[in-house]
C-alpha cells in the first residue's frame, strides 16, 4: 500500500488521495483469462451489451428492446473454425462449455488453448472495429470512505454507440497478501460513469484487486488486467464482530423416555469488519447449586447446532459467539443468548394410569436433614397373580450430586431412605399387566 500524498486530474477535476494506486491496463489480444468466476461473465456482458444497444431508444420502447436483445443469438466477437476438431472426443466437453466464447478474452482461440488444443487460422478482434477499447488507467483510493475506483473513458462516438462499464473485484482479508486466498471475481457494478464509490463493500483489513470492461452494442474486447493488490489499512484497532442475530431454539422433542433434544440456530452478525472465521456455542445447565458448561466450535458456514441428551425439567442457558481473525489476532465478538426450559416427563396417553400414588409417611433419619419416606399406590389388579412394579426416583434441584435410584417390588408400596429435605424428587412407578403398560408419576419435597 502506498501512503504518499498524490494529486491526479481526470475530466478536469482534481482527485486527492492518501492512498492511491495507478496502473496501466493493456493486454495482448491472444491472452486468456482462466479464473473461475462466481457470476456468469457471459450473462453480465450480454446484459451490458443490450443496455448499450437500447440506450438510444425512446424510454417506452427500451424494455421491449432489452428483452428482445437478451433472447437473440449472439456470440462474443472473435471465433475459430472447429471443423477439424470433430474427432477430438476427450476435449469435447471443454469445447462445448466454451462454445459461446463467453469466458474467452475476445476470441475463441483462448477457449481452445485452455482445452489444450491449437487452433488454426483464428479470427482476431481486429476484424471487429466496432468494439470499444479497454480502459487504460485505473485509480484506487481510500482517502476517507468509501473505497473509490476510477478509470479513464474509452473513445467512442456517443451518437452512434453507447458504452457501459462492468467493474469486478476480488479480495481477501489479512495482514499479508496471499493470491490463493482471493475470492472469485464478482461484478461490483454496471455503470456509464468512470468513477465508482463502493459504498456497500466491506473494505477494512482487506486486499483488493479490480478490473474493468467496456461494452457497447457490438460486445467487448474483454476485461483489463487486474490492478496491483491494494490494501485498506484498518488504522485504529479493528472492532470485533457484533453478536449473532436471530438466536432461537426449535425442534424440541423427546430422544427417548429420559432425554430431550433441540436445534439451536442463528444468523451472522449484522456488523463485522472482518469475515467470520468460526462460531463458539456455549451450553450451561443449572443443577441445583452447580453450574455446568460445555463449549463447541463450529466453522463459519454452519449456522445451527443439534443439542442432544437434554435433561428433563431443566433450565439451560445457550450462547453463540462469532470469532474473526486479523493476522494472528483473534477477535471474539459479543455473545448472543437464549434460555431453554425442558419439559417434565409425562405419561403417554396410550398408557394406563396407576391410581393413588402418594407419600403416606415421613420418618426421621439418624442424620440431620435426612428423612425416610413411604410411597404407596393402588394395586393394578386384585387377582392372586403377583405383579412386579418398577420404581424410579430422580433427585432434582439438589445442592449436592445425587444419582437416580431404581428398584423393583411386588408390593403396592415402597420405603425410601435418607432423602434430603432440601431436594425435590420425581417418583415414577410402572408395571405391565394384561398386555399393556401402567404408569404413574409424582413430584414431592420432603416435609417432616
């Protein structure tokens, strides 16, 4: 990046720049651009050509002219006989892809060269005098904001041929210029002017290259050579990215009888000076007086996270954070958060309910704050056949780590020992009888 104070005059207007790059843009006719573009160059050139062709029509007739122009057959000027290439089967897919010459710099010879074939008797652009010349000078300046790109106009007769310009850019963020990290070429604007302020372009801390093509109703001679890489110095410390937006929980459902699952999703931050490199997802659960944290790191193109094994009747605090990088420095953005309350375990509507589940008595224990409890329920069947009941006790909101307790009994009651009066307990009783499942649940606190 150059930091010299420069003055330049274009169209009689002075241009003052704190950081300006000037370059000559001349290119040989038989050179070929082999970059893979993010946007179809053929379509962009065709649209620009039709706009130029219909420019001198009366305003009411321009839409019809433009639509007709887009649908008419048109091949970019320049071509090459292919009669002798019918037996080249291995290169046929490459030739077919280049058949309209949209990706070649003025003549179909480029397409054939990119396919590894030597073309005989190419037709050069000198046979098409109606094409506009390429722009010859480009100025890029970031004195103030936004970034401004400027080029000299091509010579043309404004009464007979209207010229429009296509401006493309590619870039990458970082302290050092790395050609392999450059994005694909992308159309920035289509304009009749020769100076374009790029107001919507994120520029801070990025390396840029620009190139320009002039198009009239006959077509174009192609894009100029890219300008030298241009760096936009961030100056003051770069702000970290803002918080991710639209953070929400969806698809909360049961995984099995004991756990639930959900999907946490978000949108990229509205404000971020640099590209997002990754996201961090934080999962916090309050279990009594204990707080448990988990962290997951996701690539920048992933905007959702599947959370499994959520405990029932629990509260979770979920956070998402965007991370960007500048050189070796990591910029951690503000976290966005959402809370989640999981559901209590409920009996299935298809199950039969065991009636009368209740706490019938509390007994003092030998230890402080601990009590014994007797649970009872009504028998599912009064026949002499003995049933086996399964009982599950799940401690909740305890100050200490407490595990789930399971037991079986053939009686319609059960004694539990050493329960803490500071905890809540979820009791589930179930049994199978006559081909169906019977179940009941109860939540209680120890109340001596």
